[in-house]
């Protein structure tokens, strides 16, 4: 695999941490940004910053100037669904706006700040980590599911908008990955963070518009959503 310069946002643990190590092992120059510290050997610079900090957009442009231009930018940011909080009582909806800001708005701000520079250079690749939850109805996690649904739609539209510019956009829809976010009672077809990183490395090589992994998990999600829609339709037909 050819090497270059990469920026990973949200890379201090989980999939982002595994991908950072894999890129460094292949000789990449890697810059990371996350709310937790991370020190690694090799050509690595880490910026400790929460994506909800007001200085986040400015910091992105500063990192581009100092360490770019980046050949690959990976948005790995994600906070969980707050399942435990929602199960404690339907009236507790605290944290909903925070989840949407963290998971979705941080991506949009990244696109605003960095993709114009990528387009000016006529090259580059943005990868965003979405989820197969983008098509499900999950009462315990409305903000998480909504953030991923919007995330997928936003990346798909952005990819279409940038067609012909030389800049690729890849939406990566993972199923359950063995990270601290995987807290559900049922986690079928779970893969390791290292396996997820390998999927991302392949996507960096091939530059597809979208990746769903594992594919079987994506198919199961479609079946579950169909069942949910049918159940909703049946309830609407029942007398009230």
C-alpha cells in the first residue's frame, strides 16, 4: 500500500486507535485529534481536543497547514446511545443534543473546513464511520440512530457532489465492533477493532463510495427494519 499523510479524528481508542497503529506500521505520517491523550512511536502528532470545543473547526485548519495536505482524513468520532439512561425512564432525554452534535455536527464541520482544500489540490479521501443502525428503529437510542441515519445520507450526498473533483468520499457502515460503545444485550456478528481497521485499510486502497461490514449484518438490519415497518403498519390498522 502506498503511504502518505493521514488525519484521524476521534482516534484515541476503538477503531480509530487500531487504524492509527496500522497506518503507522505501514509508514504513514499520522495526525490524531481526540479528547483523550495518545502517545505513539513513529511519525505521529496528537492534538487533545473535544470535537465539541468551539476551537475545533479552527484547529482542523491549523493541523492542515502544519501537517497536511492530508491524503486521507478519517472521521472516527462517536458517542454511544445512552441505552441505560433511556431504559431508566422514557422521560429522561438528557444528552440527545450532545449525541447529535458529537456524532454528526463534528463531521459536517470537518467537511466545511477541510474538503475545500482537498478539492483545491484535486486529490484526497474522506472516510466516515457510520453504522448499520442508520436504517433501524431503536427506541432506546433515538439520537444515536438519528445521527447515523443523517451521517450516512450526508456522506452519500457529499460523495455525489464531489464527483469529478479527484476527492473520494467513503461511507463505512459497521455492525457491532468490540469497543466500549458496544453495550447492547445482543451483539450479533461482532468483529474486533483490529478487523474493522483492516476493512478501513482496504477502503483506503480501493476508495469505494460505501462499505457495509459484515455484509450479513447489513442484510439482517434490512430484515429487521422491514419487520419493524410491518409491525408499525399492523398497529396502525388496529382500532384505537
